[in-house]
């Protein structure tokens, strides 16, 4: 097996989280980075996303997984979600695979290897009252129950300054440290398939169970910066009440130890992820979440 080598410049090393930043992430469950992308890189994300929306692909998925998010123009002017853009579009992938992003994630997750788990291109239109613009409270690990790791995390990457009026991502501070009530495995269903009031109630009940206050922190993200959050941190986003679209990518990341695990559900089925019908198989015939085609290594410190 070829050993991948990744390096950072002296300037990039200065952009890594400090020990104090890592401690903040461990306590709060999120971290606003320094400026990791230059202006020409965020310009290219906008341009590449427009080419993607116009139909440009360098490759396409061999089959459509059962829960694939994949906006096309027939769906209208709603909030757009498109998965696997790091696989389908080299222009987007070139920037998403910048080693610095992986090195920041590795510092926060306290691991020596970071792989991409998923990438979702998001476009929130500036339409007042558009119901799809509201993302209800949830945390990502619920949807990744077939993953063994609790150190997975997400980099939310806007292509521009992203203030609250654009419907920026909002963190429930410290919620990654909460214990959950019971074992209701309906939580593996995506928030788009759930009633919003149920998710609001779940957040409130879990906070009460932990004797915790629900502290909601809208993250103002300057252009070129990213907000990283832990896979168990509750988050959501509000309406875009600005005069321009909110453009972003949610780059979901996994540590090097993450692998598929069987996670039985109450109906007798096993929790699954879209990767399971795409990635290669391991020697024991499990989905391989280290498949370099779909889950490329972003950073490795050997």
C-alpha cells in the first residue's frame, strides 16, 4: 500500500488550532477556524458550484443510494442539497481536499488521520418563508450509526461572509457532552423525514435529562473561515432573510479509526449509510469506509 505524504507550509502551520482552541472544542463542541481558504479559492468554489448546477460532472455515481440528497432544477427554488460533490466534481474536490482542512480537523479530533466521509453542496435561496430553508435541530452521529467512531466531525464552509441574517449554522453549545434519553432508534432517520416539532421536543427533553440549558449560538463565519463541529453537537439553521443566496459545503470528516459496524434497529434491520451500496467491501464483506474513491484521505501525520 502506498503511504500518502502530506505537508503544510510554515504559514499554514500558524493556522492550526492552538491547545486552547482544542480545549474550547472539547468543551463547547464547535470551533471557528482562522482563514483557511484564500479569496481566490472561495471565488472558485462559487464558480465551480455554478458549473456543477449547470450539469458539469467529471464522473457520476454508478447508482443512486436510497437516501441520496441530489437537487436538480425540477425540484424548484428550494434549499438545495447535493451529496458526493467531492466525488463527482474535480473543481470542488480540489479545494475540499486541501490538506490544511484535514490537519485542522485532526488537531480537533486528536487523531493522526482524517478521511472525507461525505460532502454536501448547499444553496439556501433568499426567499422569505421558504420552509426548506429551516434546518431543524439534529446531530450528525444519529445518521452515522453504522460508523464506529464518536470522533467524526463536520467542517461547514460558506463561500462568503455568513452572518445570522443569511441563516448561518447555529450550535447548541456543549450539547456533544450530553447523555441521550433511552434508545429511540427513529433518530437514524434524516431530519428531512421527521416532523420539526418532534426534533424540537427531542432537544428540549435531552437538555432537561442532562440538567442543561439550551444555549443556541449562531456562528458568524467570515469568508475563508470554517466552523467545525463535533458529530454529537446539536445544530440547525434559520431562514435566509438577506438579499443573496447562502452558498456552502458541509464537509463531513472521519478519523482514521472509523469503520463500519453493525448497528441493529428495533425493527430487526441494520442501520445503513449511502456509502454501503457504493464503496468496496472489506475482507469480511462489510462496506469499506476507507475506500479511497469515496472516502479519500485528507490528512495523515505519519
